C-alpha cells in the first residue's frame, strides 16, 4: 500500500508515477503554507464574526485547520499549532456541535500520534495527563449524544426536518471515536454495535446489479464477493427533503467510513458481537464500494445529475474509504492517482483550493479537505489497538 511518506519521500508509491508523487508533495507544501497564513493573531482560523460569511460553529475551522496541519506533517510543538490549541482550550474546550467536537477530538489525537510526510509508521501513543482529560471530556459528550447509533447537530441544536441522525455528522463522530480509542479512551462496545447496526439500516435496501465490480479487498477478506449489488447512502434516507434523501458519492463514502470505523471498534471491543455481524458488515462494505465503482468519477460528486455539490468532500471520502479499507483500487480505479491528479491540476496559485459548494469559509474547508486527501491521512486510523 502506498505509504504516506510519498509526499516528501524517497521511493515512489505503487500505482502513481514519480511525477505525480512530486507534484502532490509540492501541492501539500503550498497548501500548508497557505493554511498557515490564514491563522489570526489570537490563534484561530476561519471567518468568525464576519457579516455574511461567519461559520455557524466557531470552533470548527480552528480544529479542522489544526487536524489538517498535523496530518500534513507539521510538528505537534510547532508554535502555530500550540497557539491554535491554546485558543480552543480557552474559548471552546467542549464545543457545542457534533462537527466541532469530533474534529477537535481528531486534532487532539493527531497531536498525540503525529503522522505525516517523512514519518515511517502510524503512532500508537496513549493520551496522558491533561490531554487525556480533555479527550475524555469530549469523548463523553460524543457518546452521550449518540442517538441509536448515529448523530445529528448535537448540543441541543435542532436538526432540520426532525431527523435524529444523518450520515455526514455520524461519519465524523465515528472517525473521532476510533481515533480516541487508539489513544486509549476506550469506546463503549454498546456504542460500536449501535453504529454498525444503524449505518447498515441506513444503506439503500436494494441497488442495481454490478456484475463487473471486482472487490480487491484486504488479504484477510473473503476471496468471493458476497454480492455484486451497488447500494449507497444518502445524507438521511428517510428525510422528507429530496436533497437530503438522494444517494450521492460523498454520502456513500461517509456511510462506508462509518461502517469501517464501527467494524474496527466492534472487532476490538466485542469480538463475539463482531463475529455475528461480520457477514452483514462485509456485504454492506462491498455493496457500497460497488456503488462508488458504478458511478466512478472524481470530476464532481456523483451521480452525474446530482445538484448537491460537495465535490471536495467526495474526494476526501474516497481517501478515507480507500485507506481505511486498505485498498489501492476501488473496482479497477486507482483512486489515489485519480484524486491526486485532479487536486494537483485544480490548486489555486496561492496554494488554496476553492469549490464554493460547501459551507463557509469555503477556501479553508476546501483546502483542508484537499490536504487530507493528498496526505492520505486516514492511514493512521486503519486499526484499533
């Protein structure tokens, strides 16, 4: 499997040529430089307080920027990283929303287990002292707000359409629980089982046959595919909004990430329950990958006629899925090569990325999503100790 060291590294990775590796390394360096330039004097990131472009969840941009810098190779003791964490600890130690809480947990774990260009292996250090207390506090909030296996906005923020859970919030929460679990804050087995059960129920019950799909999964996975049916995920399957109930690439990746995280957590916390659910989990993962292969594109968030946007969230999702699943290909598609090539060709001259189809601050979110995808940062979440 391609190692994350491809960005500054020494040997070219499988699949892509040396030229793409070098271009990706340059793009990451320029993106990190741009992201550093956006930090405010108080240590924060984002457009907080600006009329018309203020981020609704103020801890989010700063936590996302810190997580991204750490996963792009910036050292935990970097002065800008320290200032960012000081800002969050002072003003938003326990943020209100699910997004903020989850991304802050991911940033804290990235500081404990730094992973980025030039480092040889994912860390497995445990949180200790004040850092562990902070992570436990956030973890407790996230677990408490889990609603039968999924998450919504959290913090008593009313969710539109009365939907108690959605796939997007839930995949960030599941990633955060897996990261915290690896850092020594153990996820409850009941929560892991609930996540797996709910996300499987949220998947499309039926889909088109995709007999040409080949699942080149990990060596320990079954040699025969359990299904050749393409079934994806929507933001919220039962939402009365056609926008939210439509199956898309970004949400199919998010559903797969949630399922893969639940699989890792359940395997570690409750092996007996995992054995009982293993076949269902594998079928769900296989069918979700088949959906991505059937609708394969990196030019937009599929399907082709979808108006929802979130293009770079789709590219980030492909990286999460490919690395958490441990595969170089989705079907016959070399996913990292395709994602990296598109991102390298569409980076702005100042080092940022901008596709204005997500939340404000658009350039910050787009640049962070792109850097994570290029850095293949999900490699450090592949297993739970």
